[in-house]
C-alpha cells in the first residue's frame, strides 16, 4: 500500500505541470467540475449498503487538444449500512459504518466532439485510478487497551471507467468502479465486495 501511495503521488506530481507543455493551450475549457448523484453498490457490495448520495469536486488540466486529466475526489454517504464483521483479538466483532466513504484520485478524459459548430457539446470517456477509503467504528461496549484502534479504515485502490455527456455547463455521467476493500485488510470479513456504479449530474465552469 505504501508503494501504491508513492506511485499515486508521483502521478499527481508529473501531471500537475502538464498544462504548461500542452498543445493548443490558448483555447479555453472548463476547469472546475462539481458533481452530484448516487452510488449503487453491485455484487457482494450491495449487501453492505443501499443506493447512496454522492458528491464530487474535480479540477481539470489539458494534455492535448482532446485529452485531459482531472484531479479531485468524490465522497458518498452510505445509506442503511449493515454492520460488518472485523477480527478483534481472538473474536469476531461487528463494526458500525461511520456513514462516510471517499475516493481521491485522478481521471484521464478523452473528449469526443458531437457537433462541428459547437465546442460545448461533447462526449467524454474517462479512466480513473486512486485511493478509496471507507470508515467504520467499533462498538461502544468494547474496552480497548493503549495503542488499540477504536476505528477501522478500509483502504484500497480503485479503478474506474465511465462516460459523460456534456452540453454547455451541464452534463450527465455514469461510472463503473472497482474497489477491492478487503485486499489490504486481513481483519475485515472475506468477500466484502468491490463493485459499484456512480451516476448523476455535472456542473462545469
């Protein structure tokens, strides 16, 4: 996980200055993307929570004429989350959701114009990678010793693919995301789940 974090930092650092070297840099484009929608867990993850509200904020940089890279985050508030089994000492204990999960990362976007006369009507194909975090709290009745954690943070990477339809300052989007939450945590129950769909509206400026 530490190597993955270093790789993610390197990716951020490398593309932070990409705009200075990009082609056709004089052309204006929307830099700020604000998103609102829902996360729908699928597969095993659908047993952990229901359809949940999601919000995001992304900042865009241009690489080439039709290629862009976004940096930002989106978070969601798990609705009706179930208690999850964690290993605690020699027993299995059910932890409660903190009602907060967040994805932090980068997205590479390919813009496909849909009009020869208008530059603000287009389709995007997005590929994303980043860090996924999901927060859980231990039961209040547990007595923890010094140095023991009262919370569990499921940390993993995520990969995503999605499409976005933009017209002027608004858009519609849908993304598939794979987040193997149990991959780097041997305390959480097996087959936790990893797949979800995110869909909603976008405002860009």
